[in-house]
C-alpha cells in the first residue's frame, strides 16, 4: 500500500510539475527579482540618483499643483519616500476614470521626468499577471501556485529518504542521478520557504479565486467588504462646497512628533478641496510584518482627528501578516538577500525538475516527439527568460531616452528574447543551443556595467569609488550573473554538452 502511495505521488509530482512547470519557473524568477523592485527601478532610472532629501513642505506644493491641474479628482494618493524609494509617488484618477501618476522630487515637489521605463515594477507585475490581462493573469498564476503546492507535497511523499538525500550530491555520476541529487537538495533546503511563499501567494488573491463567502456576508456590497478588509476609511460623500485644505506638512509633522513609533508611509486624500475632505495617514509598511499596520483619519479642512485605526480583527491581521510575508517589505538588507537567495533556489529547483524529466526519458529511450517539445520549451524558459532579463536591462541602457513609447520597447525586447530562444531551440542543433544562449547571456550581463561607465551613469564601473550603493551592487550583481552564465557556457563547451541533455 505504501509503495502504491509513493508511486502515485511520484506520478503526480512528475506530471503536475511538468504541465505548468515553465510558467512556475517564470513566476519564481520574476518574483525573486521583485524583492529588489525599488532598487531595480532606481538603476533603470539613473536620473533619480540625485534627488533631494525629503521635506514635508513638498507635499503642500504638490497639493497646490494638483488643486490647479486635477480639480476633478476625487482622490489623491501620495506614497512617501523611504530608505528604498527616493521620490514621492503621486496617483489620482480623474472624473473620466483615467489613471494618472507622477514622480515628484521629495524636497521641492516638482515633477520629475526620468526615462520612460517599467523598471522593477515589470517583474513585480509579471510574476502574478504573466503576459495576460490582469484578472486572467492572476487566475493563471494562482492555478500555477496550486499545481506547485501539489508538486511539493507529492515530492515529500515520494522521497522516503527525504532528509538523507539532502547530504547526497554526485555531480560526477550519470546525468539523471546528478540532476536528481541537485533537485532534491534544492527542494529540501528551501522547503519551508517554498511552502510559505506559494501558500501566501495564493492567500493574497483568495478573494479572486473564492469570493462567494465574502459577497454573501456583505450582501453583495463589494465596496463595503474591501473598505473593511483593506482598512480604508469609511466612504463619505462630498459636500459640494469648496473649502481650503489644511497644510499636509503640518499634520504630518504633528503625528511624527506626537507618536514616537508612528512613521507615515502613505497619504490618501478623499474629496480634495471639498468641505468634506478627509486625509488618511497610513503607517509605513517597512516597520513590521503586516502590510497594513494602521492609519489615522483626520478632517481635511480643520485638521481634527476623526479616528485611529490601529486595532484590527484577528482574521484581518492574519491575512495582513501572510501578505506581508509574501512581499518581504519588512526585511532588512541582510534578510532581503536571504529571501533573494532562497527565491533563486526555488527557481533552480523548478528548472532542475524540468531538465530531470527530459534526462530520465532520454535515458529510457522514450524521448520521442513529446520529449522534443519539452526540450524546446525548456530552452525557451530556462535559458530564454534569463536572456530576456538581460535584454530588458540592455534596452534600458541603449534606447534613446526621449523616444516615444520607450517602456513598451523594453518590454517588447523581453518577449522577443524569449521568442528568439524558442525559435533557436526549434531549428538549431541541440548540442549548441544551451552553450550559445548562456554565452550570449554572459556577454550581455558583462557589458551592462560597461555601458554604465561609458554612458556616464551613476555608479558605473569607471567610478566605483564614488558610486551610489544601489548602482554599485547592481553592477556587481550583473557581473556575478555574467560569471555564472559564462561558467555554465564554458562547461557545456568543454564537456560536449554532457552536463545537460542533447
């Protein structure tokens, strides 16, 4: 009976991991890069390296500007700068429903015009929306997460020598044994992280997958549900009378001075310029596990404090903490690096599993047409996606800064790189594919710091002594990626591709 259970679990692990394994690899890789979303965004907008220090009076200048240019907006949102974000990010939606956003200098409130790029936001959104429309993309990524969770649980059942295998790695053995050992080690080392990150990812979108209970409990009033779930202030109606608003800077400083443990992170102004205007000051999310650590609601006209929203239900706080664990915004630099490494380990675990599937069937003489399809998709994913990341970064450095639709060209380059890897795998000799693609990846990553030095970007390798920390570490990361890809390409070249499958 036990053998039957393990055999069934092995079948489920193998095929469940394969069916959506390529999408899971993409989700893991881009999600791991998203741990450094602000740093990547800054590196891709080097013009923002010299912004001023935050001055609360900049908020008053922004409010005055929006009062002139966005009079019909029903809500303004200001995301304040912190240790990882150097600008004030402003969002609002006009009466026609058009979404507007801008980056503002934290010292003056003036609009900044860096190069047009998606930055790290592209990886963040791609990892849960993929290349689909937002809603359908999130549904697909949720299905992938479910398959991944099933694959992990079935993998635990399959390997009866689970922890013993952790200490076994035979790189000089036959390819199937080597890939299996590597896959086992990566799975065991990161097991708690893998379960946490997949489960928490599912939990963040639970109301998309299973909304019926919430709709029934709130009588179909979705707005009321999300208001309470996301700790927003109760909606109020505008008075229809214009009124002068209080200075945002004075109230921000008031709370900072009166509450030692309160660090503002975001301001939401409802009905700006109206007699019923309210200002909700949200605490920064970087100080703890919860993504919504509390807020203070004040009257937007006279500054009177209306309520404090720091107490919350156990259910809502549990969800906030699970969401916070998934995002990792609470992590200090050292722990964030640990999360990044664990994410890379999860990415490699999925990748080794995909290769192992092909290696095993090739040795058993059952490669066939299906095996060829898997091989092509493996190349497009395992080599194509790293190539796409390198192309995305390279396009950011080489495209003219004033070209219209620049961000779209960067994203198009990302997708074209994956398509090129797919085409190369379909029509070129299998022995050369992996070596050539990883050599190209190494070359692109190696040139990125050089481009920074030649083009005079902050933190280029031509001026490491004065480099900004973010830019310096990004350059170092590029060189490490180049070294790892180059070493793999060289190994494949010297050993005649014996490290992979033909």
